[in-house]
C-alpha cells in the first residue's frame, strides 16, 4: 500500500505518494506539451475533477532555484489547467491538495515525459467504479464520462452498471476478496439483499463463480435454450420475442419472452402429435427427458432376450436411423425438419414392435434435446386385464386381476400438500430457509439411529416395492448422494458436526486396511447403528431452490422424520447475522413478534442494527423461526396423490 504524506516543499522520497497544494505545482519545461495552451476539453475535465477529484497522481520532480514553482509536473498538464479553471470559478482554492509522485532519478524523469500515459500508477478499479457512479448521479452522459476519463463508451457503460452495486460488494472488490468477474456476475442480480449475501460469502472466502452462475441461471432463458434449436431465433423474433444482449459480453443473450418461445416450440411439434394421433398414439410434451410414464401408460421393459431375427431387424433399423439423423441435411429450425423427425420416431416405434410384438406403444413424449433439437420417448399401453375363467387358466399362467405381475395394482403414496407462505420473500430467502432447515433435520436425524433405520427401510420399500427401478451395477441397487451443502461450507453445530463424525470414521476405516463390509462387521452394534444414522442423515436433501418449486412429497417425509426425531434446530443453532441479513426488515420484525419481543423501537433500527438485535435476541431465547420447522399437514388440508398408472382403483398406503 502506498504511503500517504502531506508535504509543503519539494524534498520528498522517490516513488512515494504525497499530497501537495495546487499552488506549488507548475508544468516542467521537458513536458512534451509544455508550450501548448489549454484546449476546449478543459472545462469538461474540470467538471470531472470537481465531481470525483484527481484519481491518477501527477508524476513530478523538484523544481530548481530559477523555477517559478517548487514542484514541476512531468505529466498532468491538462489536470493543472483544469484546476486553474476551477480556481477561477471559485470551486477550489490554491491550497487544493493534489496527489503527486516524485521522480528524483534523471532517467525516470525522462521516461515519465514520454511514457507517462502508459506507465501511470494503477488506480484500483473499485475507485474508478465509484467515481463513475458519482458522475452518473450528476447526470453526466456516457460520452462525457468516456471523454473525461479516456475510457471507451462500452467500458463506461459496463463500469456504470457496476457502480449500482451494493457498497458491500464494492468493499469486497476493493479488498481483493471478490474478483472483477464475480462483481460483474453480482451486478446482474437486481436484489440488493442477494448482492450483500454474495459479498459476505466473498469476504468469508466461500464464493465461487460456479455458485453465482448457478444462481443467475435460475429462471433465466437465453439463446442456449434447447427449445431454440427447433424454433430458431428468427422465428422467435418474428413472433414478437425480445432479446437482451449481455452488457459485459460474458453470457449468452437473454430471451425476454420465454412464453413465446414455449408456444412456438409446442406449435413446431404439433404436426408430430397430430400424426401420432392418427396412428392411435397419444402425444405429450415435456420440458426434459422424463423417467416416469404418463398416466395410464408404462415404461418400456429393461433388457430382455431377443431372437437372432429380432436382433438383425433392429440392427437394420438402427443403421438406417444413424444414416438419416435429423438435422444432418436440413437445418433443425426449417419446416422440412419435422417430417424427418416423424420418420425417426416411426423407426423407433417399429423397433419397439419388433422387440415385443405382444405390447403396443400408446404414448410418445416429445422434449427438447441437446443433440437433435427434439427428443422423444415411447411408452406402452398397459397389459390387458384377463380374468381367469377357472383354476386351469390360472395354472397355465393367464394373468388375472391382483396378480403380482400386474403393475397396475401397485399401491400409490398419498402426498399431502404443504401450505407454505412465500409471498413477499425472495427465492434466495426461501432457498436459504429450506437449506438451513435441511441441515437442522440432518443434525437431529444423525443422533437417532432408530429413526434413520426406519427412514432407510421406508426408502428401500418405496424403491423396490412401490416403484420399479432399473438394476444397476452394484450388488444392492440403493442410490445415495451426499447433501451438497458440504461443498458450501458446513455449519459447525449442524451438518458440520455430522461430517466431522463421518470424517473420523473414514480415518478409522483407512487405518484398518479392510474393505468396507468386513470393516463395518468389526464395529460394535451401537457404532454400526450410529454410522447408519450419520450416513442416512447426510443423504437428506429437502432444499428448495425457488419458492415456486415446493416439494410436497419430500416435505411430508421430512415432517414425519422430524416428528420421530423430536426435531428442534434451536437446540444446536439459532439465527446468526449471516442468515438474517438476507431477510427483509418486515421478516425480521415478524421474527421478533414470534419471540414476543416486538419492541416498537426495533422498527426504527437500520437494517444492520435490526439484524444484530434479532440475532442477539434469538441466541438469548434459544429461538429458531417457524419457517425452519418441519410440520405435518393438518387433518383436512388439501392433498394430492401420485397419479395411478391405470384406471383401476389403487390402494393408498
């Protein structure tokens, strides 16, 4: 960091930033433009200096005995003219302090007169951003700012956008905790609370570009949208769709009218749906590849042995499909591409008919695809129900109602709707609340092996009995993934405690030299159950990224687990300032109401003061807000059930 000093004479150490009165500085004769008069742009430069000061120090040398001024500027002649202009208008006085850097070395002085424009002392970009913000507030237009600061107009627009950032973001940028790229990403977020949240993450050294891009991608539609492959940008614009270019030139252009894009995509595939309907096949559209079958239909069977003739016939279809891949000869957005897609779908339907002549395709789901622009999935009609006429029929394998091979009689799972109050809060606030509630439930579940065992058995029952799954490569087909919160800085008293236990067990396993099953067998029963609870706990994930994506089924299970665990997050954690800072003042005051500390004076606090007061009060009372609770749906609340796979009545469990 440069040393700052105020000097009144020309005796100052070299390469030191100083401040000198304007009246003591003149232009050095060796300045390349020493004899040039003030130009017409000086008044504009003067206005800039009046608004933001002199941002770049002048390179100076000590004056001689015959010089009129004790200090002479090797560069900065126009800035001195501008100060003279301001002095004449009474804006500055002769004592106005000018930042200078002395150059005592003769070679450096010569170099300064020639390359000063390229070798200036660097000014921090955060200061430039703040300066441009001040100029904008004084209603300077982009061209005037660009001329005054010697920036391109595009760069002024970009830095002007950054000047609207929350001051906490600017501070993080100035301190080096946040990169300029991250600041540009944050500038695309309109909510100040969200900006402050990411600034705090940067200050804590826990902010990544990936996390910012993930946040910005939610609800954003751009020219990389897969639907645009089939629709085409020209068709979208012709229908009134608007595009918005990225000011910083780092992200794809935004499509401002995603509903138009969706309508155009559906219209594009409509001829395919009509053609399928003519063949007695239902056509559906989906946002992406769907694992579950539409109501009343079944997924294609996995695997199955084919005869040599079947294999040869399917291979011939696959070869023909590869040779006539959609989009190879015709642009995907062209009208002629739709018949190509239809031919491809018909080839796939023929493939299915060869593999299983006894079953008929009843539905095709169309969805945007990265490779072809349009993907599709075929689904089968359910097996016809045949009632056995007598015992002999049953003995000969005739499928009757209620037999184990009739998937239509799989019991379904009732899903109560969760009534969540999300009005008036941001998606970031909702995500943070559900993230914290997940971590809290994880902590209590890890302390309850019996509940973890119940949850694990229930998951196996759902996977193996209630829903069909493909067999994987493992001996046990149990899918598990750790909650991604560990990669987001675990909270010490919640999931951090659980991960610490697991890390200790990992160390013990590594030291044993055994494989997993033999090592677990060496553990005492209590240790084994504790490990089970911890592993089940870290697979918990009930976080919701947006307030319009309520996961009702997951919430119902979380409420059931919470009840069995006697869940109480306040036993381990109370809201801290980092958590509370993303909430609005109205939400913070509501929390005080929950704590019965709704002091009227709290409404007069500034946001930062209110956050600190709520955090202190919550810690004192061991309080956690109701938004972090997992509650069962009350009796009589609206419920939605998983749709049955056929028209047959299903048992509800």
